[in-house]
C-alpha cells in the first residue's frame, strides 16, 4: 500500500499546486483534495515530464462539519497536509467566517485525525505572524522566541490558536509525526495574500518614519518544503517540530516599492490604520491590523532550523523571491499621470483623518 495524502484548501493556489505536485511523487497511491469549492484546473507539469500521476479525488467538504472524519476513513488517509489556514478564504463572506474556517475547521480536522488509527503524519501551514510586530521585538525571531505581545486579532491570532490545538493533538497522539511550518509572506506569480494585494496598489501607503524589514518565501519553495514535510523522510519523526520558513536575507519596504516601481505615500501610523480599515470595509483588500503592524515594525525570523534540522535551504532568497513577484506585477502599473492623481486623492483622504 502506498501513501494516501489528504490536502485541505485545494481551492487556493498553494493547495492546488501542492496537490498536483504530490501526485507525481513515487509511493503516493492517492491524493484527496478537500475544500468547499472545486479546485482550479490542474496546471501543466514541467515540460517533458512523463512522471506517472497518482489518482486524485476531490471531496467537497466544509471542515467545520464532522464529515471530514468520514473522508479520512473512506479513503484510508495516512498523511494529512492542512493548508486551509489563511488570512482570507474564497468561501467566507467576512472576517468572522474566515476565523470559523481557520479555527473551528482545524479543530474538527484534528478531532478526526485523533480518532483515525491510520493517520501517521500531519503537516500544518502556519505563519510567522504568530510572533507579532511591535517596536519591542527582538531583531530576529527563532522558533522558541516568545512574542512580546500575543496577536490580538486577525489571521495571526487564528494561527496561534491553531498551533495550540496542534500541540495538544501531538501530546495525545505521540505516534503521529507532526510538523508545523511558519511561513513568511508568500510571494510569486500566483500569490493571493493580503500583502500581495497591498503591493498591487497603485500607491503604497507607508508609516511615516518607519522603513520595516521584510522577509518573503517563494511559492516554489513553499511547495517543496510541504513535499519534504509530507513524504521525504527516512523515519516519520525526522522533520517533526516547528520550523520558520523564509528566504535568506531581508528587504526594506522602501526597496520593495522601488523594485515594483510604485510610489509611496508616508502617513502617520493612525492614518495607515484608518486606510487599512477603509480598505476592508470597501473590500478593496482584506488588510488586517496585523498587516499594519508588519508594515510599521517589520519582522525577521531565523531559519537555521529549516536548514540544519529540516534539511532545506530555499532556492529563492528574499530579494529573488520578491523580484519574481515584481516581474509579474509590472504589467499592472498605471500610467504616471494616473499614479499622480491616485496619490493626490489618497493624500487628501488621509489628511482629513490624520
């Protein structure tokens, strides 16, 4: 019997890419995709790739419902890769629904895994946002560094709660290899994160007097780390634990703006928070307070454990990952006269609230 992998969140680009990639892995017998919506059509594999693909089954299941236990049992799943933990969700109408999908959905999934005698490996997507972003933060966060302030809301708080439930699951099921991957901000041609949406704005509001350090991880590296965590292990416990995942190096926010060719609009921090709230209300972008903290104070994590314990060094460092993202954004730039007009309108709006 080969490995049967269940992947949640396959309606999102990362989940769809990972599910398609893991199907080409030797020893995989079946891949089961789970989401509330059907996944996008599979993309073409590498040119000339004739690797046989394992069968793929899509199960339209809302993780908030107990039906996920039936899916695990029906297909004999032994490896679960939980990617349906995100700042936004295509099946959610608002922040409260996203939180339910993240937290309640993860609790239901963990409960189903605990009841299954077949599950022997669990991989959970998390975020470096669990460390927070405050002016009192250390220069670099390691996996064991406690945050100065626990996330108060948004995706970071969801991820911190989910990690707590995952630790409880690992204590109750010591026979299951559990890996938590704290990803830095994902970038790449298919990135669909709130930060990617921020960088797509014609004018980038920034916090006056701040130029935060940022880290990124390329989608290709994210897929490869997930593959290694799910399958490529001599023994199930080799890559168990919690790992920061980010490309080497850092970029300042001002450097990101220059590489995108975007003008910046420095505003007082309260005005930046108001702009983010306006963006959420108008659904221009789903920009949570945690993102405002990131764009004010930044965040850098240590990836020594990823290299030395997990055994992987990302192919893209932070500048290279962002360069690939920027290359896909250049066609969306507005003409100079429209950029200037947009900057003037945004400056007028923010000045009224500052």
